[in-house]
C-alpha cells in the first residue's frame, strides 16, 4: 500500500539521500559507443538539464551528481 512521502523521509534524521539509476539492459546512453563509433555525448547535457529541472519541480537540492559512461563502470 502506498504511503505519503512525509512518513517515508525524515529530513531531520537523514538530510542526504543517495539515488542511483541505470539504463535498462545496460543499453548505451552517453559517451562514444566503441562498437559503432557513434557519439552520444549530446545526451549528457540533456540528463543534467533534466535532473536540475526535476529537482526544482520536486523542491529538492542536488548537492552532487555523476553521469558516467560504460567506460567508467
């Protein structure tokens, strides 16, 4: 059963949360695909702008983030 966010998150107890997301089936999202040579670097800026836009909508602060390519894993 769904619960209100106010009962799930306590800013007083834990002011920082670590959130992680991965691509479905480890598909290629950004960087240069070594198999095809195709560049997906333009998506890095899209991810950053979307993250900051969603942070403002949900009234949260992003203290740090990392957008890593497959080569970084």
